[in-house]
C-alpha cells in the first residue's frame, strides 16, 4: 500500500507541475501589450488541454485520500489545487474574451444575480462560496464538490430536476445548508439537492465594465461579477423574495440595474453590444416514485465516479482493516451482517457477534454455533463483498503471479495427497483389483521432482510374491527398461 501511495503522490506532483507551467505561460501572455491572433489561437488550444487536468487530478486525489492516513492534509491539497486551477481558468477566459472582442467591442451578457456568501461546514468552519439567486426555481441546489468540502451529512432522495427545453436530470442526495451574508447579520437555513454541476462558469467570458457607472460606496454582492467563475449554490424563490430589498438603481439604457438585497447590491440585467450572449436559468423539481428507468440509471455508476466524504471514509477503513489469507480468502471487519457471502471471512475479534442457536433435529439438544464468514445482511455486507471482488481485480502483476503460483502448488499438493493415493488402493487389505498388470500405463513417482514432471511408463512384466500379489513391475520408459516397486508407481485409470 505504501508503494502505491508513493506512486500516486509522484503522479500528483506531475499534475501540479503542469499547473505551474501553465501559470508561467499565462504570465508571459499577460505581459504582452496586445495579444495577436496567433497568440489567441495558441492560448485557446492550450486551454482546451488544460481543462482536462482537473478530472485527472480529481481521480488521482480521490485514490490518495483513500490510502492516506492523514485525511486533513489531503483535503488541504485538494482545496489549494481547486483555488489555483479555477483562478487560472478565470484568467484564461478573461484573456480570450478581451482578445476576441477587441478594444471597441465587448461581448454582452446577462448577469445571473450572483452573490458571494459564507457557508457553514459540518465542523462549524466558514467557507466563501458563490450563490446564484433564481426566482424561477422551486428548489435549492448545491454542487457535490462544495457539499463534500463542507463535510455535510447526505440524505438519500429521488428527485427529478426539469430545466430549460425540458432537460431532465436526477438528484439522488440532499443536505442541509446554512448560509450567512458577508455584508450584514443575516442567516438562512435551507435544504439543498446535490448535483454534480449547477451550470457552466458565469459569465462565459470576461466582460469589460469600464463604461458601467457603478455608484461608489455601494457594497456589491459579488464584486467580481464580470469575471467567469464557478457557481456553487443556486437558491430559488423560497430565498429570493426574502433577501430582495425595495431599493433599485437604474444605470441607464442597455446597462444593468443595481438591486438591494441582504447579500449586498446585485448587478442584474444585461450589457448589449453587437455580439450578444444571453444566459438564463429555469429549474423546477418534482418528487417521483422510482420507476424501472431510474433503477437502471442509479445503478449505472460512472467509471470516474467522484467519491463523497462518507465513501472515502469507507474506502480508507476497508484498506486499513482488511487482510487476505494465503488461501485467497479475505478477512474483513464490519458491522453485524445478515446476508450470505461465504467466501469472505470475518475478523476473529468480531465473530462472537455472529453466534446462532441451532439443532439439526428436534430431538437433539440446542447448540451454539459461531459463524466465521460474512453471513447476515446489513448495509455493510454488500459493500464488503463487492469491494473484495473489485480489490481482487486491481492487483499488480507480481501479486497475480504469486497467487497463481500458490494456487498451482495447492493443486499439486491436493493431487499428490488425495488423488494419487486413491490410485494406489491398498488391495492387500481388501481384494486384488488387478490394476498393475502387463500393458498398464503408469506414473513413476519421483520424490525429487514435482508431480507435473513425473515420467510415464508401460508395464512390461510383473513379479508377484509368494502370496500371488504383485510387488515389483518391470517398466518400459523413454530412457529404457527399469524396475520399480508397486508402491512407487501409479496406474492411470485408462480403459482399453
């Protein structure tokens, strides 16, 4: 396990070095007074490759968090990477937006009424997140990344989310979230459905606001509303109308309005120019009874599934408490279980939890039995069984070779001690079965070589004793004629 962790840490260092290289490249681009078309195309191509870096890091970091002993330090690594990555994404989009629009033309946008707020983690620690206010939504949502970062408790649910153009997605978990304003004393507790992603970065590209006459002295809900960034939370009408104030400031024609809220002043509206981009959001949800389609959808887990905090703890606990015996069986530690997984043994310390009272016949007295395998079924039993199978598939070549050699030696040991002895029936004590006779095909035992290398021989002549029982046989082999005692040869059960 230590070697695997070292390998993962080296790969993570490689990914972080790519982050540094890309950051240096952006600094070089920013130092230019004007970005040429060739530089813009080169930046766009590099950015497309850079965006795939996050999924690689997320998958790698998840594996590290499972194997690492110090979960706190690994979470700090994830937070640092997220901060650097999304900062570079915002800078890149800003550069691409500025170069593509030119000095006299700016891409229009519709701001989505976003605000920066404090959210409370499971340990009562405060984190800053971007919140989207949408009075057209009938539910609240939070990204899976933020909920895991906060360490919130998840609850299973089955909720369909219907958006624009009747696009339907499914949320299978929900959580309780506490939100605090950054500008005044205001706190709200909401129930949120958890989604992998709420929307793409907003706005989609950097927007120049030099000509927007924002009144000085106002506390904006989102000071950097014109810089592309990730949306962490979406709150619907339930919260929207409670935080909205009565004051508004109209900045002029084709310019946004400022709306007073308990989160600060929202920049709401659009900046329209020749190249216009409009982004709007509509969400509705309805609780449904799971049908057959949902059953298959929920059981089809992506190969790049991002583990929740609880799942990571389970993976780490499994790695620390599970061992494998020489015979190939796993020994696990788990809760009291009730289903039948006979190939997986339970830790001897926990076996007393699996005692049963049983008798084979009503006339017999009751007896107490201790079950040694994962036998009864609670929520942990399926996980322990399937995790053992998955772990068995993900082994190194050396481990696979060792297991093959163990199975091979085990087979020949059983073959030698069980099957071969059956071929040598002790006819002296019962009756002669006449296996050793002229023309019989036999294996010639050799204690210096494994059974797989034993030679074949054909019985040419037998030499019985005074009692008529054959004691010695003359054999023809590929090396010539030899004599062997009957207890050193094994007649093969081949019928003529």
